[in-house]
C-alpha cells in the first residue's frame, strides 16, 4: 500500500534525466572557496589563517553557538586568504579560499570501502562525533544534524524518519546514493536510532524509485527496527511535515517542530554522512550533486568536494549550453537561481539545474480568476490567493491571523496558478514581514 | 554570458495551466448540450449562439479598448464562454436586438464595469439573462415548440411553468432527461449536461463540491416534501431534470470568479442556491429560480470567503 500526505500537493513532471547514472568523481580544481556559512544558524569562525597548510578533513571553521556547524577543508593545500565570495544566497559572505596541492587526507580518516557494521560508541559519543564532523541536513535545509538529535527537555523522540523521497523534479542525487550506498545508509540509520534512543525507523521512498525500494527491502531485514515505506509520487512529500503525515499519520501543529509529534526526520544524504563520520572518521567534505537540465549534454550525478565552483561541475556535464537562461542551485520547485557560475558547492547543494532561456522567464501575471486551485494544492491548508493579496496590500494583522507563517514555501501555488500570478513571491515577503513583527512584539 | 542569467525566486517551473485552457475546457464540456440544442432547435440554436458570442466578444473588445483603454483580452476565452452561457439561458426565438441588449448587460454591466475578468461579483451571463427577463418578460418566457415535439402549436410552456400553473400537463421524465421538451437553448438535456460535468471533473476544471451541493439540496428538499405530500410539484426527479437546474449547477454556479474559494464555502454556497431555487420554484412568482439563486449567492461569496477557511495542516491535532 502506497502512503501519502493528506492535504493538497501537486504532481509535477519528474524529468529525472540523470536517473541511474553512476556517481562520478570530478577532478579537484586548483582552488576552492569554502563558505563559512553553509548551514542555518551562526556562521562558523575561521580557525585557519593565510598561509596555513591544510589537509583534507582539517577543521577550518569552528561552530559558534548552539545552532551552528563545523567546517572542514575539502582539499589539501595552502590557505590563500579568507575573503568574501558570492555564495548561493547571492550575498558576498566569508569563505576560506584554499590553493590546492595534491590530495593529502588527515590520517584519522578511514578511506577504505570496507563496510563497518559494529559501533561501540555511546549515544552521547555518536552525537558528539556528528557535531564534530560538521554534518547538516543535506536535503537542502542545512539544519545542523546534532541539534536535531538532542530533543529539547519535555519532548521525546519515538520514531526516526529517513527521507528518501526526493520529490523535487530533476534531482537524482539521493536516488543514486541510495542505490550505491544502501548498506551504509542502513547502518547510518541504526546509528541515528542509537543517538536518538528510538527502536523504530521508517525510510520513506517515493514509488518512482522502485529499484531503490526493492534493494532496501531486501537488505533491511538484517537491520532490526527499520521499515521501508513506499510512497505515492506527490510533491512536496519530502517536506518534513508532509513526510511525517504520510508515514505515521501525525500532523505537526502550527509553529511546532516535528519532535512535538515524536518524530525526527533526517535525509538519506545526511544519514550516509553520519555513517562516514561515525564509522570512518570522515567529516562532511563532499556530497553528491546532480547536474541536469533538458539542454545539458550529459546529465549526471557527481561526487563533488565542498567549495568546488559550479562551473567545474557544469563542465563535467558537457559545459554550459548556448541558450542557458537560468542556473538553479537545487531543484526547480524550491531551488535558488544564481547569477554566476563560480558559486561554490556547499553542504546543501543537491543539484545544479540548467534552464534554457525560453523557459527562464515567467509569463505576465493576469488578474486572479479565483479558481481556488492554489487553495486546493496548498499542502499546509492555507489560502494562498488571500495571503498574496494581504501581503500585496500590507495587511499584516490579517496575514498573521490567516497563518502566513505556516507557509513552507514549496511553490505549489505559483506552479498551479492558471493566471501566472507570483503567489509565493508575495507570500514569502509577507511571511518575513509578519515573522519580524511577531519577534518585535515578543521583545 | 553571465549577465544574461535570469535570477528569480522559486518555483522555476510552471504547471502550464492557463486561463484559456480552463475556459476552452468549459466550452468543450458544453458541446453535448449544444448538440442537443442543435437537434431540437435546428438553425435557431446556431443563430442565437453565434450572435451571442459575437456580441459578447465585440462588446468586450470595444469596452476594453475605448473605455477602459487597456489591452483587450478576448483571446482568453472568457467572453466566448459568457456568450455561449448567455445564449444557453435564452429562448431560441429571441429577437437579435434583444440578444444584443442582453450581451451588453452581461459584458458591460456584469463584467467590464468591475474591471474585467476576475473582478466581477456576479456571473456576467446571468446578469444578462436576468436583465432581459425583467425587461422583456414576454419574449423571455415564450418558448418555441421544439422541432422534435409532435404538435402543431408554435409556442409552449416549459416543464416548470406547467408544473406551477398546469400540473396535469407534464411530459415524461425520460423526455425531460434527454431534453426534447421546451426551454432555453442549453438547459434542455440533463443527460448532455451531466456528460459535461463528467468532462469538467475529469479535466479537474472544477471540483464536485458546488454541483453536488446544489443537486443534493434540491433532491433532498423536494424529496422530503414528496414523502410528506406526493404531488408532481414535489417530485424530486422533475425538479432535477427540468428548468435550468443542471445548467446552473454545473456551468453557472461553478464560475470561478463568482464562487467561493474553500471547499467548505462551496458546499455552503451550493446548499443555499439549492434552497433558494426550491423556494422560488414552489412559492415564488416565477416558475424557475435558478438564476436568481445563483446571482444572490454570488453576492454572498465574499462573505463566505471571509468566514470559511481551508482545513489547515496540523489543525485537527491541535484541537484534538
């Protein structure tokens, strides 16, 4: 039986052009820029300076504060400078720029392919190791993983949910990782279960990845407590709240965290990183990135070091097509359009999507015809057309009363609108404004 | 090269749904009803429909261009749809000059005076029809005998008029369902209109809520009365298959612009349309009340939208 979430949702064309393409490593460029803010929360403090020698895995940025994450060097070489570079946000932010020399790894890292099943570490030791390795949510949200593993007082985790949904069209990085690193992900899941002290884990996978479901189901029997759950193909099923609803039928209340219903969600990429960190002493220094698009010569899945410019990955996939109109970091529904191709790959870069110029621009918005299709597809059960109007006319009190802050910015409303209205643009604006007002009121 | 990249917020893809797609979808759904009309009224059906569309599109073009001074949007299909729906609400022998006035009322007063598609409060086609019904009651209630009926008479009363004023003279239910009895151009055949409903639901142009609420309320309302007092005036099947109920419930009340946004709201709206229609049919001065009921509830739509909210994620949990 396929499960799915209960409210709204859309079914965009999957366009998984790079499905089934074996993960390939690319050559390390002469220079990498490793941003110090790759996660939600406080940017890390640099602990290296110009001229320092680093190896692969050397700590270069230290986490500051509770919600923050360590950053490690993804290459060996010399720190050229610490300077501001434009990252995926479009802003110039601090990054450690390293000139690459060879490929020398820290001695502590186990680089072998040997599967390590046993783990003698305690709950706390696992969490500490995950924190030390700088692991963040790799589905795109980049929330520090160790924070999620320490439920706030008064809450208790009952079930671990592993997100293998990959509902964004075009992206296949998680799909391919699950195919190639199935056992590692299962061991990673076991480690996370231990860290959370739960006996139950569910891996949710959409039914368009039947090969992965089959492979997982076959292997999962030797990992007690782990269940594989196939899911209907529906966007935004990979959203934390939607996935919890789909898998255990509980809806996270407005404004609360998943732990409020006893669930902790981790992405499969994160789970693999946890395996490597805990069992192999390998900090988070590389990830799988899908490079794709209709016009891309060779859509593929690349294992890329953090800090490598997009251009290097695009070149590997056959170069930037002539008629490129837009480059998106992430998937087409929630990804961010970037202005330059020298943006570095970060921990949250799940894909690079290249859109041709004919499809890069939006159509002119028409007047709302009140067809209510946005209301029908909103997975949070909001009224997008109302929220857009309230934001457009700055009626913040009514926007707040109509729960604008519940919006998960999945974009289903804008995707669906027959009048091509930029619903999410306005809602995002209003959401930011209302959140700021709520914060100001609290203080 | 890099300066040419478009940078815009997500989402970066669109589902390719459009206003014309929905409008032309409704037009396709109206084909079965038009075919019945063609069979019953022959050339008259074509003349009335064609001129109604021409008048509506023409008025919209002229008003947009010369009065509102904005780019006319006649290609979005909404004026064509208004024209066809207006025609479907008129008798087949209506003089063309009256039709022109109706089209002007529909497009001019009903739609463009509010600012065009999306901004009107009332269903434009019904504004046109009601304008004509009140202004030209004689012409609007004289129904030519269908070419399919075996009688020498030139005009006849509709089923609902008979039901109200001459209840012994009723056609069979089968005739009503198939649509060979007198009436407005497009309201004849319940079967053809239901086929259209199937298409609209299949193509996800509308949801089931409004038609079901209206038809269900009418069936329940008359059904209860029929159980208490079984006379033809209370027969739920006659009420369902006669007059403009099907056309109204499937094509008029479901007009995007003038109907509520939320499912709850749609059900409330449909329920009251059903109630008002039945009250007018049973106790009002007119034999049929569908268009009045819809336009009345169009007026309540903003209020319904204000007080009904969609079922929110996490709401059940919070209250439970």
